[in-house]
């Protein structure tokens, strides 16, 4: 409960590195998550240093292409300024964890209902794994940001990474240089309903 309450999205990081053994501990927490049919459909690719810089330059090119060139997500253009902001955060954080659904495929390909159900279960499993990662990082004193804005540069990123599955997002990891207040939550009564008989 302590780590659950302490975790907050961190959008400002110190330059300080994250110890390799801590990265491993954090990712092992992710591997302990439950998964549908125990498929463990996650893969985590860790970028630091020049590899991170190069990948984020690729993401930036994708964001500019989405803004000024061929738009793949035309109804989501309002989200682009936030994506550029997320990119700045990813550049500041010393560690970038890219998250792949190894059973998934590009969201630009059509899938049938059965494939969609499998994809939902795999996505949920990866979400559980990501939350374990965020909580383990919190307990070790690090800050994290769960990121989905990679979607705007989907094809550029997957081509650069050589991803065979589906890129589902990323996590920024590092030592926080901000301590934000908890973000608001909906009322308990709005999200929970008890039913008897
Ligand atoms: C699937 C997912 C994707 C997210 N993507 C982004 C993102 O791309 N950029 C960002 O700044 N925050 C992102 N967030 C963080 C949310 O904005 C944040 O969790 C929410 O506002 C609640 O704040 P808290 O994490 O501090 O409790 C994402 C969170 C989730 C769960």
C-alpha cells in the first residue's frame, strides 16, 4: 500500500544514473505479474546513453511527420503537443524502457474478434507487469512515467527497434527532481458499485 500511494507520474528527472542491478530488480518485479494463460507476452528493451538519444531522435522525426506530413492518427492531432512534451521528459530521464507485446501486431492491421480478445488479455497482462515495475521502482526510490505517446511515431520506432510484435508504450525511469501532489481521483462511489441479491 505504501508504494501504491507513493507512486506518481514523474515528469522531471535528475541526470543521476540508475544502477544496473536496480534496473534488473525492477524488471524482475514486472516478470512476476500474472498473465493470461501465463503467456507472459511482455518484452522490455532498455535504452540508455547514445542508444536512447538515437531512438528518441527517431521518435521526434515521427512526431514531426505526424504533425506536418502524412497523418496516421488524424483524429488525435490534439494530443500531439502532449506527445512533444512527453518526448522532452523521455530525453531527460536517464533510462527508457520500451514495452513490446510479443504476441501483438501493428495497430494499423485489421484483426478479427478472437484476435482482439487475445490482444485485450495480453494488453491487460502487460499492464499488470508495468504496474509492478512502477511500484518496484517507487520502493527503490526512483521516479517513473508510463508512456503511450509513442503511438504517434509507431512505425518509425518499431522500424528502428526491429520490433516483431506490437509496441505498446514505454516507461521513463530515473531519480525524480520533482515531488508532485497526488493527482485527483474519481469518487469511490462513482467507480464502485456493491450489489446484493
Ligand atoms: C497507459 C498509460 C499511458 C500514459 N501515457 C502518458 C504519456 O504518454 N505522457 C504522459 O505525460 N503521461 C502519460 N501517462 C500518465 C498519466 O497521465 C497519469 O498516470 C495520470 O494522469 C494519473 O497521474 P499519476 O500517475 O501521477 O497518479 C500514462 C498513463 C498510463 C496508465
